[in-house]
C-alpha cells in the first residue's frame, strides 16, 4: 500500500513540475507577445479597418434601342475597344434616310429662294432704269409746262393747249411715282428673300446637325469597353430595351491600378502625413506583405459623406471616435499584387514620426 502511495506521490510531483514549466513558458510567451505589442504600439499607428480599392466604372449606353447581341460573360476579362453589346440599328437607319431626305428638301428650298432673289434683283435693276426714263420724261414735261405757262400769259397759246400740257405733266408725275414705288417694292422683295434665305440656311444646318447626330447614334449602337479590366455580373438580356444613359453593367478598371483606403481614428492621424511609408497585409494572403505610400487624406470624416450625416445638436450626445479615410498607393513589385481584388480586407501599419 505504501509503495502505491509513494508511486502516486512521485507522479504528482512530476505532473506539478511539468505544469509549472508549461505555465512559465506560457507566461514568458505572453510577456514577449505583450512586449512586442507594446513596442509596436509605441512605434506604429495601425488599423484593420482598411480595404483594397479599384475603380469600378459603370458602362453606359449613349443611345436607346433593343439589345441585339451580348458579347461578354460574367467576370470576363476584357480589353479596351472590345465589343460588349450590340443594339438594333434598324430604327437609326430609317431615321438616317429621313434626315437625308429632309436635307435634300431644304437644299431645294434654298435654291428656289436664291432663284427668287436673282429674279427680284433683275426686276429691281429694270425698275431702276425705268425710274431714270420716267424722271427724264417728268423733267421734259415740267419744262414744257413752264414754257406754256409763260406763253399763256402773253396769249401766245390757247388755254386748251396749256391744259393739255398740264395734263401731260400730271401723267409724267404719276408715272414717275409709280415706277419709283415699283422699284421700292422690288427692294422689299429682295430684303424679304434674303431673310428667308438666312432662315433656310439655318434650317439646312440644323438638318445637317441632325444627320451627324443620327450617324453618332449608329456608332453608339455598338457599346465597347472603355478600358482594360474585368466585367462584373451580367444582368442584361437579349431583346431588352435600354434608354440613353442607362447602365448596362460594371467593370473593374485595371488601368488605374490598386490602392488601399485605411480608416484611421482621429486620435491617430496626428502622427501620419502624406508621403509616409506604410506596411500593408491582406487577409486573403496572410504570408505576404506589401509596401505603400500615403497619398492623400480625406478632407472630412467618413460620417460626413454618408447619406444621412449625424447631427449632434439633437437628442442625447454620445461621443464616438471618428475615422478619416486615408488613401495609400501600393509601391514595390510584389507579384501577388496582380491577384488582389477590390474589397479585400487589409491591415495597415504606419511608423510614427
């Protein structure tokens, strides 16, 4: 019995020593971890509220029509200029023929007006020549009247002869005024024709502008990729009618590159400035680290850009530490950069200065 007790005592003693050793190892590890964390906290500003960002561009239709073809799939890689969607162009082709016919009609109308002004100008020239003849005839009749008036005083002519000359003078005056009015009317017709020609030319230019617009609409029936990247989810269907300016999909623009937006607390930004180096880790690739440079600070806290900014002037106030978005541009040539995607979570560390 005593041997068994002695054996149990020895086992307990060994277990106790092992427990002490394990406890000491854990305590030492905690102390080392705490010291490292304390050192890191004193040397770095860190945040895990950060995401990888890329430009996600909407692809818009610049004209309206029915979808005839869809030439992309979900998440497909595309290059700048690749055809994504083709719209039905039959309506645009009909409109093109209509505008061409309207242009032909406007040109014909302009030619008629130009012909009218040429005729009116010729008539005005004739009437102007008639004015000179009527003026000469009036001058002759006026001289005859003055001469007969003097002869009548000396009773060299009869009253009947004098009245005949006087009548001829009145007829000459009437003819002169008639020809003059006809000339002025011709001038008015020319002015009116010139005004109508100006309107016709403006109408013709408007029709030509409409033609160019229709040609653009024909070009816009083919929707191409604006840059290199990847398409998002396809939500468009063949036969669907889309409006001008409607979004047909989204693409991730790979030409603009990647960056990280880190949301630092307002108590941290005093030790951060533009141009400062940053260390970035990505949750999806825990064994990798990336270098970056702080490019810019948001001019306001993130809450100020929200749809409904908080109003501390109403209700009970609870002080909440605000965060400032900081843009960090990737630097270096880590091959894993090409695998990063927009929206991935990241952790950012910046050395205090």
